[in-house]
C-alpha cells in the first residue's frame, strides 16, 4: 500500500514537470496573432523572424527535465488504481511510461517547426518557408500521430477507474482530472472562435498547452488532497 507521503512526493514532482512542459508550450504559443495565422507555425510573427530562436531551444530543455519528472506522476497515477485490477494497472503503467518516453519527442517536433519557420521565413521567403515546414510536419506526422494513442490510454484508463470508484480518490476529483481539463482547455478557444470572437493570443496559448496544463492541475489538486490527508492523520494520531 502506497502511503500519502509517497503520493504527495510523486505529485509534487509531477506538478513541477507539468509546469515546465507547459512553460515550453507558452514559449511557443505566446506570440501576437493575426487573423490570417493558421496552425502551429503558419504565423506572421514566426515568418517575419521576430520570434526569438532561443525560445525553441529553451522549450526543448524544459521538455527534457519536465518529461523526466512526469515519471513520478505516472507512477502515482498507477499506484492509485485498485490492486485488484492487475492487468489494467499493467496496461496503464506501460502506456504511462511510453508517454514519458515520447513527451520530449513531441515537444521537440513542435519546437523545431517554430525554429525552422522563424529561421527560413526572412531568408527564403514566406511561401517557401511554409512549404518546407509543412513538408516536414506531414512527413513526421506519420511517426508522431501514433504516439498519442498510449498517452490517451494512460490518462483515459485512470479517468474510467476513477469514475468507477476503483481508485483511492473520491469521484469529485474528476473535476480536476487531466481528461476533464484537457477537453475544457482545448474546447474553449474553439467555442470562442465559433462565437466570432477576435483572434487572440490567449486562444493559442490555451489550446497548445492544454494537455500539460491539465496534468499540472491534476497533480496540484492531488498533492493538496494528499497533504490534507496527512494533516488529518497527524491530528488523529496526536489525539
């Protein structure tokens, strides 16, 4: 049986990792947007060369450390599932470890597109730069896309087990679950655009950092939960 102290440490490490990964997303997406901007890299700010190339480099560095710290959150999520469901735990754990392994790959892929768009735009022209980066994106997408499947399973399985009451947490913790917040953070910008709101930087930031921000919210909420559990136990022991 895992102790609250171990869960607390795991989620604190996971929260730090998620914030670092989110910071990388913010470095990439926190740029002035224009109505004609589309996708993750077809943006005037990148193409003009105004985007600092150091930001892509820092994004990869943050992703390396953040991806490593994700391991502790994955371990805590897996330990949280009832031990009766051994096969489910194994599948969830393997998917979680795969997620840790590929987190930096995906982070680097996105950062590289921003770097090349910024570097090539002023040198070979916007159209040629977009064509080159689009070709790179489409070519790599064949390898990148399947990486999201284990990631979805790692958090999706935990979501289902929490919903079914097969974890240490109450069902109200679904309000803080990564699946819940990922869907919310990704949907809000789409809803705003459907309502014909002007394009704004916050839409890009919220959408691009939705997954890592959602994981940070869960880790912080779970750490607070465990901290309160430890405090209640200490008061009971003193009594």
